């Protein structure tokens, strides 16, 4: 399909991180005066615009459109906050125009998180054939279907954690296999590097499994110090086994 969730998530996380860093360089006094004028869920977006910075939801929408994903809003949605449709012909995200900037941002991230999980399931071979069509509905709170299965509720929980990682600008705060289907290519042949790659792969798979089944692990994995520890351990393994 035309949707490339891995690329989109990485680019959005990077731009969100750069945007927050740029806003952090402004004086806290100036931000406080501007944000004091914000109202409701759009207060932060209003503050950013008043300070001469693009709002986060505008930045994410612009990024999605640059990647070929058509985005629009409509007042026709009643029970839905938005939806995503992707096929060989392209991808489209439609959101309710009643949403505030931060709600709209959350819907973008959540839809993208579900698309990432769909790609991860396909890569791991849990689906027999690649799907050429994908759709996802985001319901207004309290309007969700009452007959959701336990697997659907678990996927919703994992998508929530993955969406938060995207919005924090720290995609690495989630296990690699949740958002990356491209594996690091082998640099060296031989038994020792192969064993090193196997061990690293097993660690990533175990982390991904825990991420699916444990909300506590999701919070732990998202901590910056844990992310740094994971990165250093993997680098150490690659150096040790020359893989």
C-alpha cells in the first residue's frame, strides 16, 4: 500500500522533537505570557502561533501530506474522531473538525500507531499474505463497539503506548520491532557474528512481547534512561561479537 508508517512515524517523531527543542530555546517568561492567553485544548497551539512557531498538529499534518497521505477534516463524523484508509491507490486520513489541536494530534498519532502494528504483524508472518487495504476507525470516548475482543483491546493498549512515543518525539522509547520492519544488515559472516545477531534478535523479540502484554513494561521501556541502557547494551553486543 502507499502508506509507509515506519517512515512516517520516524519523520514525525524527529520533527516533534526538533520543534520542542526549538520552543525550549525561547525564554520561559515569554512562553508563560503567551500560554496564559491560551484557552481550552487549543491553548498550546494558540501559544505557539502567537510565538511565531507552527503548532504541533499543523506540523504533523504537513509531514503526513509531504509523505503523500491526504488529510482533511469534516463535520459529518458523529461517533468518530477520525479514520484512516490506505490502499494501493493511496492513503487518506479524515478527522472531525470539532477536535481541538491536541485531540487532532492524538488521533493522527494513534492512527499511525495502528498502521505500524499492522506492518509489524505482517513482517512477523502472523498474516499469510500482505494486505493491500488497511482501515482504522477512531471512536469518540463512550461510542466504541461493545463487542471488542480481548485481542482488539490489547492492540488498543499497545497503540496508545506507541502513539505516546511518537508524540514525545522519542520513538526509540518503544521496542524496535514495534515500529521498524527493516533489520540491521549483517556486516560480517561467520559463526560468532551470527550468534551475536541471534542473541540481539531474541532480546528485541522478548522486549516486543513484554510490550504487548505488560502495561508496566510499556511505562518502563519509555523512560529515557532505559532507552539509553538498551542502546548501550546493543552497541556492546555488536562490538563484542563483531556483528
